[in-house]
C-alpha cells in the first residue's frame, strides 16, 4: 500500500516530548506534519498511564522549564505557541537527599535557604559553595537572556549575537566545560564534591566530572528561578496538550504506527515504511527514536536506516557516547496514612558513594500525589521508585527466572524505601514492576536506556550532535541530540529542530521570538 505525500511538510517518527515540540513548532509556523507513534499514548518517557484509578508517570516527574519568565521555560513556551496551557503545582522543594554519613539535605525552591543549609554542613567551604552555584547562575543567566533556537542556523546566530553579545560569548566559554572541573576549582572537601556528583547524577546519570556545565547551570538555577512545577493531572498532560495544539492546527498524530524503515532515494530521505507495509512520503523526515535505534548502531538489522546508508559520523558518535543503564521501576498505589502530608515529593537515597554508578547504586522516589491528590483514589498515594539497572542483567533468563528476579528487585526497593517510609510493605494496594526489558519494549529505546552518556570525559557539550544528519532531509530530535536528557532539554532540541527545518521550508519568522 502506498500513500502519496498528502502534502505533508514533515513526518515525525515518535511522540516523545522532543518529537512533539518539533511537530507543534512546525505546525505553529504553518507546516502540515504527521506524527507516527508506535505506542497507544503520546509522551514516551514523559507520558502517563492509568491503572485502577491511579495515574502514573512513565518516567519523568520532576519537571523543569515551566517558569513564567525568561527564555529557558521551554515547556511553558512550547504549549503557549500552540495556544495551550498546562496548570502546574509549584513544588516547594526540588528533592530531598538521603546520603551516606547521615547527610540529609533538601533543595528548597528558595536559593538562599538551600545554600545556607549546605554551608551549615560545610562551613569551611562557604566561599567554594557560593562560587560554584554562583557560576551555575551565570551560565543560566546567559541561556535565559536569549531566545533558544537552532545553533546550526547561521542567520539565527547572527541575530542573537546582536541581541545578546555578552550572553553568546558567555555560553561559548562554558560549552566545552564540565561541572566537575568548575566544582574542583572552588571546592576541596571530598564529601561536598560527592554531593555535587549526586546533584548531577540525579538528572544526567553521570558524576559531575562528565556532566556538561551548560546543563548543570540550567538545572541548578532553574529549580530556584522558574522552580520545579508539577503539571496538574500528571506529566502526560504536557504531551496530551501538545497533541491537542498540533491537531487544532490541522496536523495529525497516529498511534500504533510503528515505523520500521526510513526510505531513501538518491541518498535522500523521502518517506517511511510502517510495520503494516504502508509507505508514507514527505520531503522531511524527523526521527525522535534514539540514534542507536534510528541508525541500528549496535545492530544494523534493527535500525530504521539500512546498513549501507548509515553515515560514518553516527558510528563515531556511538564510540563517543554509550547508552546509560536503564531502570527497574516500581509504580505503587499505597494507603495514604503511610505518608505524612509534610513529606517532600522527590527523594534520592545513596548508601555508599562508591556504588553511585553501579547497578542499584541510587534509589529515586517520587510521590506526586503529595502535590496533586487527583492522581490517586481518595485515601491513596502513588509512589514511583526506580533504580539503575542494566539490560544485560535481564537477558537470557527463562520466564520463571525473570519473574523471580523482578520480585528480588521489588523486595530490594521496598526495603530501601521503607527506611524513609516505615510500614510501607503492609500498605501496598497496587504494584507494577518495570524492568529494562519493559522500558525497551514500551518506550522503544535501545537497551531501555535513559539516554547517552560519554564513554570517557569529553569537552562538555561540544561533541553532542545537533538535529541535521549526514543524510539529506533526515533530522534527529530528542535526548540523543544536543543538549541531552530531560524534558526541558528535549524541548530545546525540538525547538532547534523545528527552527532548522523552518529555515529550509522558509517558514520561520524573520524576527526573533519575544
Ligand atoms: C525513569 C525515568 C525518570 C525520568 N525522570 C525525569 C525527570 O524527573 N525530569 C526530567 O526532565 N526528565 C526525566 N527523565 C528523562 C526524560 O523523560 C527523557 O529525557 C525525555 O522524555 C526523552 O524524550 P525524547 O523526546 O528523547 O523521546 P522518548 O521519551 O524516548 O520518546 C520517543 C517516542 O518515540 C516512539 N518511537 C520510537 N521508535 C519509534 C518507531 N520506530 N516508530 C514509531 N514510534 C517510535 C516511542 O514509542 C516514544 O513514544 C526520566 C526518564 C526516565 C526513563
């Protein structure tokens, strides 16, 4: 079956937040796009699913980028650009850390409050603390003072340089730098440096020495500037509203549309083939699938681009970046009395610093019903907990071995969470356990990975690729593009991708956004 172009300006493979922001931005510029999603709901790792009266977030639930001011509030802006709005609930605390050596600290929305607490624990590092987080603020201020569009477009770079020359120079300075190098310049205390490591690890899954300073500046400042804000009704609301905006503007999304091949002619992308044999054509194809899945980098038979057409630059990329481990996730429905109303929403437990990057080394816990009780039936809370786990732990197991292993990880997680929430085990009303295999299957992500991490220490964000690829008319978007993982980061990638395509289609506004 062959479908003719339908006059589609672009086809977007995947409805993760990166894919949806690309689609909604293009639709807002007047383009007609088609989003093809293999699953039954939008959002990918930024979606939500419902079970027995509970609304669970698939992955992300600590949301940056929902502020009201500046330019880094990309989720607020992306929704607004398609006349949508997501009601959000401000979180007074970004997260609470439970660390070795009885070191417990929460990161308050109010910057001074957090810094004071850190100084009380490390009085001898007062200056270093202020200088490190102060430098992060400088990086953020550069980012926040210019409209964030495609760095690949020379005309944009030219305009933005004239609008904010100092910010541009500032960013150019920080682009090749990692947060760990800046931290080490100002801080000597080893425990405090470990703390900076977990501050980075909790969103970059890397210690500070491998975490780009641009991303650290963004995260460590936006949590106090725009703040952490939870979308009412669940994180999936962001994707649902982007889809509403896309459809209202005359573009479309199709679910259960599994793209198995990107079609090329004369080395140019010309369309896609679905698993039902259907072929759909457009002059522009955007892949929101990871680079490993798009180009079959570890298994040529599984890529969307046929083996002979995979550009060498993509193999080079996969030598520079490797997939981070996946997670074992628990989605629990629990009795309300287990959790005090004053408890913080997000928690991280590390028992041994040496285990930080290892299997089960960190435990992440989120209880979004503390912010939005509508996510669970009356008198219930939801808990989403996860711990890093590698796909190789879960391969080649019999069905029985797989189920036994799932229960072992479940018991491990419940035991650890019970340290901060006693009486949990007896009060669980509903449970779901996801493994790296679950993430691979339902999120369509290579090895169920959270995203790319450097194979070795790199020069900050410099080696991270932008949206264009070496295949003409094929673009990539999402967490394996600049600037990496996280909803706000992939929203940036979506803005950049739509801008780059917009300049090719000649539909970009000549003026920079307000
Ligand atoms: C457990 C977990 C917790 C997280 N916590 C946070 C957090 O608190 N805050 C935060 O900001 N970020 C968090 N993240 C990271 C964040 O969710 C991701 O970085 C981001 O959502 C990735 O977006 P993406 O656009 O790259 O696409 P994805 O989310 O990977 O979505 C890609 C979509 O494409 C579809 N697709 C793939 N291949 C095909 C194909 N061949 N045909 C059709 N469709 C296809 C998939 O089904 C999927 O829907 C978390 C992630 C995980 C897994």
